[in-house]
């Protein structure tokens, strides 16, 4: 799916990716605010579509290899790529939300997992640790570091908790396309893999399961679930390796690291 060439972005390109990233952050805020017991996943999708339109962006998922919605909504044992349905959220669910936007041809892509109402401590911990793993990975992703450093930081965050680290789905380069080279695995060995270069943009996205790492795809051809039915969490940000240093684009204000 990824072309093998890793493209180098200019500061002007990064400026457009920052607009797309801010738009994705606005989608996250709106969906997080709306997601509560009784709200359906298609209602969340409609909210996301409106925010993206208001920003003068285009939803990158819609139509991607035939994907039928604006965002991915992945409840409970759904890892990623859940298609919004008329399922209504219930107290005690967890929900992963993945959103992508394009501004003047340049992409932003990010995901988060949230609890709907009260959830047990061990479920809250799964969500917190997965988010922490994303930040541990982002902090490793500096010019001159290697992809193995990023993957190792993520994987080793899961280890003490015994979470399954999903291997079949990985992070990716991003730019004029949502998915570009290189692949960014959520596992690796320090000092191994490609050396990160100025001008790259990477989407880093750990997926941790409360049980095993194995995955399965439902008959709709999209929905990826845990093979053992355990809960799963997913966090993602888009990171720009700018001449001034690494910057997370998919936040309300781009964040230099
Ligand atoms: N955002 C997902 C990723 O991080 C891709 C969504 S797949 C789509 O790679 F089909 F919904 F677009
Ligand atoms: Co992604």
C-alpha cells in the first residue's frame, strides 16, 4: 500500500499539514464532548464531518479503498477501523476514535480512546498506558534516531502490564497521502531500522489489547477486533520532523517536542 519512497516535506508543506492537524484535533474535541451514553456512532460521524467541512478540509478516510464514513469508531474489543453504526454508546464502554483530514492536499491523522462514563480501574489503566506509550514513542522520534528506538519505546511501555501489542497494524509516513512509507511498527530493537530524517512526517499509533495481540477482521472487511474478545485501546498523533525540531501537528496548537 505504501510507496517505498520516503518523501521530504518543506516548511511550506508542514504549514499545510499543521492546518490539517489542527482540524483533526478539533474533530477529536467535538467527538469527545458528544460521546456519552445514548449517543450513536453515526451521530458522532456526522459531527466529525461538520467540523472537517467548517475547517475547509476534506475527510481523508471517506472513500479510502471504499471506506464508507468520515471517522472510525471502534468500541470495546474493536481495535481499529470500526465503521460507525447506529450502535448507541453505553455507560462502561470504551471507544476509540480515529480521524483524518486533508488541507490543500496535505494530511493529518490521529486517534484517541476514551471511557464512556465510569469504567473499572484496570480499563482506565489500559487507556492511560496506551496514551503514555504514544508519547514515549513520540519523544524517541528525533532526527538521527531509528525506527527501532520508537517501536521499542512503545513496546516496552506495554510490557510491565502484560498487554498484547498489535503487530498486524502499524504507524506510517504521512504527507500528500494518508499512508506513505515508512511503516512505523509498535515494536522494535533500539538502534535498529531506518534513521529518521529532517523533512519526514510520521503517524505513530500504538494499539494495546488487554489480552493477546492477535487480531481478526469481521465480515464487513474493515472492523478489526481482538481475537480473544479483550478490550483494546489506540492512540495516534502525526509528528513533523521540521528544521526547528519535532512537532506534533494533531493538537489544538502544534506542540514542539
Ligand atoms: N487512520 C487510520 C490509520 O491510522 C486509517 C483509517 S483507514 C480508513 O492508518 F479506511 F478508515 F481510512
Ligand atoms: Co494512521
